[in-house]
């Protein structure tokens, strides 16, 4: 039985080599990436049995996306759309360096996932999984995606997890807030970061206060708030559990959220308490920041070694595993 199922779009990200620019680059590096697929990769590489669900265009680019993800050890269950009626989503990303901001160009019109329907997914797999993670970034694509995401969360036989994963280039904060909050009744665990909580959900206050407010408003079992290099905090059983971040020489920060989510959920499914799960999430995110590209190609031994080297001054946390 699958421990973790993730659902969402995976795009091909094309980036110029470091220090080059989109408008002048003569070659591009390519990755298969997305909030749901990145979380699946991280969890799989750390030993969790993962299945990634999506809909892709039956094209060479779509098949490349699947083969890449399978190479990380996870299972893919994809609905294939006719190549003449859909296409593979693309993202062009140029990393910035202070004072120049990063450049993102999303090309996602007519992607296969836009026409996804609940009947096109293996709901038996969703019902049998210990936990299901759905990515909020895909909700911007169409009403069909929203309906299917809601069906996936409601069908979850184990723990249902929703990540906000707001992409401003795809839709406004107001539209995202209206859509995401409609899904809250079907969600057990909600994942966001401090910037999204303020920008999209209009939450104010210190991170622990925001997590508590979100837990009350959404009636969640758990709220996870990542803070980049500053670590993460988790609200669970009316208690805040925090973990400081790890200072890194950051090469690419775009995959750190997926790395944290995959590691955190994987360890909770393995039976770890909240404190240990946060430690794995923070370590996985830190290591991912040191890797070129958005995909968390982390190694279990690297994660465990980093955790053992950290000075963890936080008290041990209780709480049973996700079931």
C-alpha cells in the first residue's frame, strides 16, 4: 500500500546556466518540477513509498517528465491527454542576484491538467494511501483542477494535506484565497510559508500567532509554516513546535519548500514525532538550497549527517504518526 500520494502539475523548467540570462543564453538546463512532484521526489529519496498523480500531454516532453520522476524511485500514475488537444507546461526561470530579482516566465496555457476530472484519477489509490498531498499551485489552471483537487482531498482515506504554493504569476492573491479557503473543510494538514500567509491569507502577527489563527479558522489538525533559512514551525495539538534553520551558501532556493514537505510528511508517516519530522524537513530544505535546480536530489545519509551535526535546543515533541 502506498504511504504517500501527491497530486499536481509538473512542468519542465528551463534555465540558462548560472550567471547567464534568458535573452542571451544559447543553452538551457531542464528539470521536471512542481510543488507536488518535488515533494514526491524528496519523500521517495528518503525512503517513503510515493505515488505521484497527474495528467500530462502524450508528447515527448510529457514522457520526459514521467521518466525523469521515475528515475527518483517514485511511482507515477498519469492520465495521458491527446497531443493534439493539450501541451506540456513550461516555466522559464532566470535566477537573480542582488540587486537583480529573479525572472519567471510561465507558459501553461492549454496544459493537459486543465481538463482533469475526478474520474480520470485512481481514487482507489488515494483512498488506500496513508496520506495525500495536493498542491495549491495547480488550482490556478482551471475550475476542473479545483473540483478534482477537492475530490482527491475528500477521498483521502488517511491524512489529507494541502499546500498553498501560491504563484503570483498564475493568479492573484485574492483569487487564490477565495479558492483555497473553499477547500479547507477537506484538509487535515495545511502547509504554507510566512510570506504566503501574509500575502494571500491576510494573516498578521508573529509566525506562531499566524499558525494558531490558521488552525482555528481552518479547523486543521496541523499547520506547517516554513521560513526558508530561518527554519520552520508547526502547530499541532494546540502546541507550537519550532526548529531553527541552517545557514547555507544558497545556490537555488526554488526547491526548498517541496523538499521540506516531502521530508516532513515522510518522517511523520514513518512514525516520527513532530520534532524529528521538522528536523528532517529543515535539513532537507537546507541541502536542497545548495543544489543547482529546483529538484530536491538529496541523499538520506546527507540529511541524517546534517541533523546529527545540528545543535538542537528545542524540546522533544509528542504526537502520533500520520494515519
